[in-house]
C-alpha cells in the first residue's frame, strides 16, 4: 500500500529533508510540497491525501489554522522546532510530533505508525468504497461494502468507531473494518439510543463502556477521549440509561 502525503513547511531545508526521507521509505508517496500553508489550501481541497507532514509555526497561516480551515482533514504528523506545541498537537489528534532537527530514525518510526494505522493487517478488512448499505431499520444488523464483498455486521458487535481522515475504522472484539466514509453517514444508520459521538474522531457503543474516568472512556484496552463539544450529549444519554 502506498500512503499519499504532502509536506508543508516554510523552511526550505526542512522540506529537502522530508523529500529525502520519503524517498527512502517505499510505502510513502510524496505528492507535493509547499513552503507556505496558504498555497496548499487549493491543492488539498482538490486532492485527497492520506497524510500531512505539517509545520506549525509559519507566517501568514499556521499549521493549526490550516487544519481548522480544512473540511476534510488528512492524518497529520507535525514537524516543528518548538516543543511547546506538543500538547496542542495531540489535542488536534496528530498521529505524531517530530521535533526539528528530525533524524531519519525518528521519521521512520512516525511513518511506520501511520502505516500500521492505515494498512490492512490480518484482522482488518480492506477499506470500503462505501460504508453502510441501509436495511429496513427493523433488523439488528447492516452491511459494510468492502472492495471485495458486502460484509454483514451486527450493531451489537461494534465496540467503537474511530475516525481516520477520510476513513472510519469500526472496532469489534474480533476484527477491525476500515471504510471510506464519514461519521454523518454512520450516525444515520446506527441506533441513536446506543451509539454516541464523544469526540470528533470517536463514536462509542454505550453498552460496551467499562468505565468513565477523567473525561476518558474505557472500552477493552482502548481509552477514548470525551471532548467538550460532545460532553453534554454523551452524559445526557448516560443519565437516561440510569448509569449514574
């Protein structure tokens, strides 16, 4: 699998290093580079990419401001000379945070993290071209259209759903299914009384929650954050179910 990526950095040397490093990693496909964020906007609106190598502190438009502008957000690895932005980077769901000067070893580690997240392993169904094929709303299942077949999935099997750029990863106890779709479609299909968006990147099955502590939800080995945007909706549903 090739992972398409774009690098945005106002330091020419930093872009040269990213170009050099990406040529050494077979699964990275560097599609374009930009020395300022404004010039990248039109490209990113018209071209879907899997990953951004994104500098934070740039003139005119910062990397964080760019992400806030983009409606369709790729996965992000921040590249910056300022370690003070680390916390903010992770709040924006960055996959990794590379502090300049970036060594090849550290760059490779971040790239492999992306590869592990996007590529299909033994327990991941290949990305779907479309997500849910709606049923008549009286059944306890729906269909996910993958590249090779329609897979039936029961609502009760879902632990949580994770947003990954243009994809959703459906987590179940036995497998993960990556689908090319957004949360809006998922919310139309899944039963509203048991599935709740808790973060811009997560939706959970309420009946699979093991515990809630410090604004994090524990489901199996996963710790899922609860964001301010969805906090009230989530806890209102919890109260209705008599869980508090």
